[in-house]
C-alpha cells in the first residue's frame, strides 16, 4: 500500500487526507498544532460517517479509511515511510522551504515531495532540496472531496517520471489533472484571484452589495459560486497572501484590494473564523 503524508492539517490538508484515505492510501496527517490536528480528526471522521450514511462511500471504504489514517505532530514519524508527501502549510515561502528541507532529510530517497501552493514557485522550493527532479506542485481545490481538479505544476527540474507518478496518484484519487509549466499563479489562481479582487474593489466602491455581486456572477455568468463567497471559503488570510505574492511577481494589476487588507486586519478570515464578506455565526 502506498503511503501519502500530508503536512499541515488546515482547510486543505484535512481535505487531501480524507480524499487519500478513501482512495486506498495509508495516510499520515501532520501539523505542528495539536489543536489543528484534533479538529482535523473530528472533521474528517464527521465527513467519513456522513458520506457513508449518504452512500457516497461504502462502509468498507469508511472503515479502512478510519484504520489507515494516522494523526501526528511528529514530522519524522509522518514522513519516514512516505511515498508521496503533500505539503499544505501556510502560503509563506520561507515556511515551505523549511518544511521541504526537513522532509528532504527525513524521507526515503525515492519519495516525491509535492506542494499544494496556490501561487508559489515549486522550482524555488525544489532548489533547496537534494532531489529537485522529485519536487512538483499538486494544487488541490476546496472542498477537496468535491472538486475534481488537481493542477500539476512542473518546476524547471521536475522529471517526467515524477509527473507520471503524480498522474497515477491522481487517477487513484479519482481526480483529473492538468499539466502546467510553472509561472506565478499557474492557470487557476492567476485568473481566480483577479476576479475575486475586482469583486472586492466593486464592493468597496459601492457598485453593488456582496449578495448582488455574487448573484450577478452566478446567474449572469454561470459561475457556480460568487467570487466573494468563494473568497470566504478559501480564507481571506490565505487569499491575501496569494494576492501579495502575485502582486510581487506579476505586478500592479494584482495589488490586493484595500478592503481585503482591512478585513484580514480585523480578523475576518471568512468561513473558518465565522465572518468575512458574509456572517457565518
Ligand atoms: P490553513 O491556515 O487552513 O492551514 C494551514 C495549517 O498549517 C495550520 O493548521 C497550521 O497549524 C499548519 N502549519 C503551519 N506551520 C506548519 C509546520 N511547520 N508543519 C506542519 N503544519 C504547519 O491553510 P489552508 O487554507 O489549508 O492552505 C494551505 C496551503 O494550501 C496554502 O499554501 C494555500 O495557498 C493552499 N491552498 C489553499 C486553498 C484554499 O481554498 N484554502 C486552495 C488551494 C490551495
């Protein structure tokens, strides 16, 4: 049985761990925070039992997923036998590099190391390891158990063997992949961040209410979610870090909306904090 280790048990990490566990992988989920890890465990178990009750997964899938999931704050225990590590810590380059350097020491020589970054450079991360050919970005989408796509981003040194391996994992996860050559923001974040930022600027300018901006995009342009409700789902702190990186790398049109900056300063981080552009209390 192949082992996937997920580092970071927040919004994305727990979703990736859930999807991997129901797809027959042994899964280690790691976080530095005991609190994040126990919240992830209870969220994953709730999702597993709800999915089994509603028939989205079989009882057998449920039981083996529960058995195959290990939660630990010990990165060495989590990483030493992994075939694939998917990093989902905060969107901060220095933090990601630190995690990859540790993983490079801990993991088997043939293990593939992937980052779930939304915007950043897998080449820059890979260069800090001894295995740049085995480093790649696997960009999952939120909520992971519902979203079909994995955007696979090849760094400068990512080998074709690594891409082929990731393709096999993607198939086993019952997802679809697109292959992208590295450029800041890839395909999806570059497009999505711009739409979201424009919606925030419109709200700030008083062009329309949050509800009407979202409704216009859903009913007029056939988007399944409005850009403001989507930003709340992503997490406004995460979105701000994405915008800051894109602003630094792609220029002025990605300057974060002052409204986004203000909300993050106020602690309005979207759904996960109870309020953002909408109130979830
Ligand atoms: P989050 O804030 O919900 O979770 C991050 C987790 O990482 C926290 O639980 C934190 O305790 C943990 N962490 C921090 N430092 C760590 C370390 N050294 N070792 C282990 N764990 C550590 O963030 P998120 O929304 O899950 O985002 C994670 C990554 O996924 C980011 O790179 C983000 O850009 C990307 N991403 C997010 C979304 C989204 O919709 N939220 C979608 C696609 C990709």
